[in-house]
C-alpha cells in the first residue's frame, strides 16, 4: 500500500523556463542517460528498440490505436508521463520532476524560447534548413512549412538518433499497428519550428477556452479540434506536435522527440487544473471509448477500464489515475 500523499510529500512540476540552468541540464542529461541504457523489451521482437528510452517509444507505439482521440487519451498519458519521470529519477539520477512546456508563454517565437533556443540549457532547437519541406495539407489541415525541416544540430540533442518509425500520417481505417512497426531505422532528430502553428493553436485564448470547458466532452473537443474553423482540426494537443517538426508529428513514434513529455505534461497540467475546479462533476468525468476516433462499436471507458503499459508498468485501472495525488501519484503544478 502506497504512503498517503500529504501536502509535504507532494512534488511540484515546474515550467521549463522557471527551472534553473543546472536543473534543466540535469533533466536533459537524464534523458540522454536513458537513451544509453539497455532496453527491457526483447530486441528479437522489437529490432528498433535499442535503449531504455526506446522502451517508452515502443510502448507508446504499441498502444497508440487505443490511447489517442479516445477516452483513454488523458488517463493513459498521465500514467505514461509519470512513469517517465520515475525512470529518469530512479535510473538516471534526475533529482527534479517532470517539467512542462507552457505553450502560451512562447508562441511569439519558439526559436527564442528557453525550450528551443538551441542553447545547452534547451531541448535543442530548430533543424537545419531543408528546402524540400512542404506546407502540410492532409485531411482538413493546411499549415505552412516550418523554418527547419532537417536535423537538429545544436544543443543537448544535436547527435541524438531515433530508432523507430516513421509512420504514415494517414489514420484512416487503422485497425493494427502499421509498418514499419518496430523496425530499426536510425534517423536524426528532425525539427522544424513552426510559429504559425504554435501561435494559432497554442495561444492564451485557446488555453482559456480549454479551461472554460463545461464538461469532459467539451474539454476533449477543444484539446483536439480547436478552433473549429477553418482549419481547426489540431487543437492545442495537435498544435504542440505540429509546431516542432517531423519527429514530433509522428502519432506513433513522437515520444522520440525529447519535447514530447513536456508537451504532454502541459496537457496533464491543464486537465488536473480543470478537474480540481469542480471536484463533484469533473474528478471522475470520462468520455469516449478504448479505440482511436471512438468508433460506434468501441467499448466505453469507465473507471474500471484496464490500461496497459507493457514493460513499463503493470496494468492500471483508469480510476487509479483520475487524481494526481492518489493511488501512488503525488504531484502538483506551479
Ligand atoms: Cu501519445
């Protein structure tokens, strides 16, 4: 039985920019450390999994078709990011807690943000300019190209190699994990900072609208589909993914961008804040199924729905993660 989460024991997750330079380096060092540790997943079944870092990527790939655009999105990623924080601390000497990317602070220019300014205390920055990168128009999204499009060549992740993906962006009629599944495909970290995307989808107005959501259906709609017109199919969740480049845009393999966990930490923060403003109606509010895009035949998520985490953790009931201060979780946000 876990110790109860008292006020003194509650850990505080901070915004990247409010962490001291040494704390940020402690974080990126720990991420690099995980990328050098051996994996727990078997290489025979998972040829592309070469490190402990890749255990997290492959686990995300494994459950992608259940935990996105579904009723499991918020609960599953809450536990996933918490397991990441735990691994950094227990396996790689990280002494802090998971930082978050507070989007509206840096929408005017990602290149100048402490997250992506390419300094030694950043998460690396833009990629090299790739003249071949095109504007994106797929489905209902049309967004101009970003400013990079090639490999990140500065900052802590300048030599970082990703091993999994890339996956196609076409989500239609996916019923199983598509190729390249878990194939080994070494690539550099691709970045293409996109101020158009972040300023349209991650601004303060959208965050306020998200926090003003009247119920969980509304909250999820804003998160993934706001603004509703004319090209509002991204929402702040998709906005964070599409403002960083190809690695982060990959629905399956996006945890390979070191900014992934900070983006999802912000999503978790906003969900936690929104939940705490109306305990009665929001603490246990769920909506959706256990299948991507909530098909009519999907199974509705309840507090008793089991979530899987592969080699990272045992199965967890959704009800175990509805609060960041219960069932072994014990954190809050600045
Ligand atoms: Cu995800």
